């Protein structure tokens, strides 16, 4: 049986100040921002994928639970210019949306490919 992945790998975002801090962090390194719905089976599946991602590579993953932080979720849509969906995942680097997907389009492979591309691009720029 696989070991349990610690849930603390996801950093909660509960207000707009925490959202701003997460976006500011994206200027240091790529981040993943995840909108999670506690009432959606697909979202629970995607949450497990994001826990795997956070456990397997050093990428900060920030989680917004839409039921308890709807104003933050709405701020993400306004700030990033991407219509709200849940579940929804973003790869953000230097304040820009590099990748976003929702529902079953959020896969470990898709996230890893985008992050790997950023790693390669970043190393080439140095």
C-alpha cells in the first residue's frame, strides 16, 4: 500500500492578502494555484494529483477552497483574466498564467510537462 501523502503540502489561501503573497511568490519560482470544491468528486480526484505533484517536486501548491473562500476565488478570475471553474489549476510564473486547466484536463503529466518546460527555459536563459 502506498504511503499517505501529507496534506500540508498544499498551502491554504483564505483571503486576498494570501492570494497576493502567492502571486508575489511566483516571481521567485513557478507556483501552482488550485481551486478546489469540497462538493465535487472530480475536484477530490484532482486534489490527489496536486498532492502527488507537491510531493514529487519542489513546487509550491496553493489551494483555494471555493466554499470557504469564494471572494478569493472570484479575485483569481478577475486578477488572472480566466473564467472561474472548479476544479481549476494554474501554473503561474512571474505573475503570468503559463498554464491553466479545469476538471479532467488537470493531469499530473500536463502539470509536469509545463513545469519541466519552465525549468528548461529558465536554465537556457541563465
